[in-house]
């Protein structure tokens, strides 16, 4: 019998872009972005489309329910990262988030929410997007890493996560906020928490050395250990290789950790051994998508809702 965990969804939403390109507006605070040297715009877009299509097909082969939506607009360069604008929660709730950058606000789409309402039991949709008018931002499960079991929301302080936004979400959804500061290469704030850490059912991957305040770092490590997980500290090099940007999913044969090929290859042998002692690793080739500064976790919006029994 396949183990069910609140931390590992068995369904996801993916957005397949037709005009993918790294977003110049987000580059100001995203140190993980890079430039596609020697590659034309059309080639980059076609390769990104193929990477998303192949990843979705592989996930379905593994037994994950994948809801794929196409984005044919050239106005949404980061549409491939839907986990930033919405999240779903057990008990039938959907949250819609305020996005820091105007170029990302057009990614929100009613047809995704409509499908979730049709296929799953949705009781309430809480829309925080109006907070953008007050410069209050919270970019979903990019800005937060949620411990669905212990009800804790971990978040690095950045321009994309406002204290007020985090507190508002936690009050509505009954999470305890744990806010901290983390920096890449000593001076640049980590733009999204989900490039720094990944929480599975039995394991926590986190770039502890990037958390600047030592007492806070020790406190977070202790909190994660107290949750019953093995805490695996990722090095700055592993974080730079997107090894922290992973998500545990539930397939037909049990749970597995979805991570990019880049991330898996960045893992030190001992780190990989410790991870695989708890959960199998499945690698996905998404190097073109990673040019935009996000990887596998960013590409997947987990569905934590109860499915409806639909008529044939």
C-alpha cells in the first residue's frame, strides 16, 4: 500500500510556456538567473517547451496526476513557475498571492482555479492579490516553504516576502511563521525560500550555512530535527546547483523526490546517500528552464485537495 503523506502531493499543476525567456525584470534580485549565450530566442522557447512536456510525461508515467496548462502569451516570461501565484491546502482551500513584480501578475489565471474547483473539493478561495496595491507581497510556495505536517511556514526575508503578507497567510491557514535572513555569496538575499530548502516527509534539505544569524540557524535546525526529519545541510555549491529546489511527490509506487539533473549532479556523494536512504531521487532535465533562476520545485504547484468522484 502506498504511503500517504501530507507533505507529498499526488497531483500537480504545470504551465507549459510557448514563449519562455529569462525575465530581465526579475534578474535584479535573482542571483540564480543566467543568460542563454549563443542561443536564439526561438531556440530557447522551443527547448523550454520540450523540457516541460517531457517532465510532465515522466511524472505521469510515475503515477503523478499532472494538470498541464499552456501559456501562449509572450507577456508572461515566468509563467512556467505557477507555485508563486497560488497554493492549495487540505480542507479545500486555495490561496492566490500578491506578486512583487508587475510582469508576473498576469500569470494568475481563472481557468486553473476553475479546473481545481471542478476536479477537487474546494471550499474557499482566499485572494491576497489586492495587497499588491499596498506593496505587500508573498510569492506563494516560492516565498514560503510549508511544513504541512507541523504547520510551520519557513520564509527568508526578501523583497518578495513581506512580513505582513506572511502573517496574514499564517493567520488564515493556521501556520506558525518562521522568518529568517539568508544570503547568497554573503551579500545578496536569497530571493525565494524554496531554492534554499526542501521539506519532505522524513528528510529536510537546507542550506544552513547561508542563514546569516547563527542562533537563528541553530534554532531552525532544531525545529526541523524536532519534526522527526533528518536534517541534511546543503553547501552553497549544492544550493547554487538547485539541489534545494526539490519537492517530494507521491506516485504509484510511493513517494519520491523530484529534482533537476543539475541539482542531482551538484549533490556530494554523501549528501545523495543520505537523501536516498529516505526517499528515491528522480532527476529531470530542465537546464533551459533553470536559466530563469528556478528549477523543478518552482515548476510544480502541488495539489493538496481531495479529489471529487466524477461521473464517467
